[in-house]
C-alpha cells in the first residue's frame, strides 16, 4: 500500500480495502504539523496505522520539509524508530 500526499486536502492518504486511512496536516510557518491519524475501524489493531505512519514519515523525509507530529499515535510510532527520531528531533 502506498501513501499519497494530497496538499489540496491537507492530508496524506493510504487506500485500503476498508476505505482510506489518513493523516491530516496543517502548516505552522514552515513546519508541517501532524495532528491526527485515522484508519478504518475494521483495520485497527492490524498494523495498518503503523504502515500509514511510516509511509507518511518517508514522504516527509523525501520532501525535505520540517515536520512535527502532535498526534499521540504518530509520536509513539516516531519514537519507536531511530530514523524517525532523527527526522523529528525526538
């Protein structure tokens, strides 16, 4: 499953058989703030949220923008991987 950047909708999406999983973002100056992540209810607990988060983080890394996760789930995923810790300065 691939993660798509949708700047016109202020979100990243990952299509699944159960519907779209997504992470919303907003800009605070030049910093992309990530306040919310959501996966379809039937996919909770399956690892879909982790795959979504890792896909979003990889896109942000490739974009070369500064970003800050504020969603507790996204923070936990970022803290669990040294690559994302470095990306977000955690």
